[in-house]
């Protein structure tokens, strides 16, 4: 399976495709995203291991949303069971996805561990276990530095795992190899991914400005919070709907409509 080299403008196409896919099945895609968030949130509430469990589940849950986007693109209505796609294709692939989830959790904990060197672990503790966010904490320079360090370290980590769930599930790539192929694909098409990331950031900022201006015109500050939260969730659902397109376009061979094809070639080399 060969890597496609894409122009930077492809990033804008991915955004448009994600929005278009969302509106093909808006009820299904928004509902699946809310279920995705709910499952991870409930998992994180389990004492001691909850946050770690949610991290382990994230790659598999992301694959479920990608599979839902694939079905929406084919004109089908994705059912809730699509979210457990990773665990319905045989024990071997399910085990590989769990290994990938474990690698994701380890890498993410390493990122938080490095950020803890900046503020003594306040940011990491807040992220993992929750707590009260006050002005004093947010304005603390060490806390701000820890947030920036975590954000900067998460960027290369996201490249490692961006395509990895799809490669593990649809093309049976070994988890560690999938990280290499994913990072390579993101790096070779860094222009497209940069435009993609900046485009989504611009949409979120524009949505916030629109809500703020509307609130000021109406003279009701409470409206902003009531509108911005669901709007942010819908934009997030659109974003997750666009992830499938980034994988489909980055590689020459497309994942088949059948999620468990008998003659699917393995990925042993990306040229």
C-alpha cells in the first residue's frame, strides 16, 4: 500500500467532506459522537484506573466513528454498534487494538509526566482526576507552562496515532508498525494536515465570535453558554466525521466496504 502525496489544499477538502458527511446523517453522527463522549466519560469515573481505561479505549472508539463516517459516505445509516467495530472483527484484531490503546495510554502518560516537571503535576492531576479550576490556578505561570509543554508534546504523538487505528483494523498492520506508517503519512502530507488543523481552529473561533456578537446584540450573557456548548459539540462531531477522509486519501488502497474482507492484502511496506 503506497502513500499518497497530497497538496496542502487537500486539508480544506477534508474539512468540507467531514461537514458534508455529518449532514448526510446528522442524527446518527451527532448521536454516535455523544455516545462516544459518554462512554469515555463514564469509563474515566471508575476509581483509580478510570482515566487510564478511557485512554486505552480511545483508539478503538475513534475507529468506530471512522467506520460510521464510511457508512454515511455510502449512504447507510450507522447504528450504535458501529462504535465497537474494533472488537467485532475477530480476537486477533481486537487484541491488536487493545495493544494500540495501551501504547496510546503510555505515551499520553509520558506527556503528562513531562509536563509535571514544570508545575509539580498540577496540570496532570487536574486532567486525570478533575478538580476545581480557579483563576489563581489558571494564571499560575508554571501551570500555563505545563499546558504548553503538554500541547507541544501531544502534536507529534497525535501524528503517531492518527492513522494507526485504521491501519491496525482495516489492514492488519501490527500496532508498533502502524505508529511508524501513521507518522510517515502525516509528515509527508504535513502541508495538508496543517491547513486541516488551522481550518478547524478558524471554524471554532468564528463560531465563538458569532455567538459572542449575537449575545451582545441580544443583551443576554447567559445565552452564550447555552449556545456555545452544543455548537462546540456539533463542530467536534463534524471534526470526527472528517478523520476517515484523511485516512482514505493518504493511502493508495482504500479500506473496503466489508469491514472483514477475506482477501485484504497486508501492509508490509509503504513506498
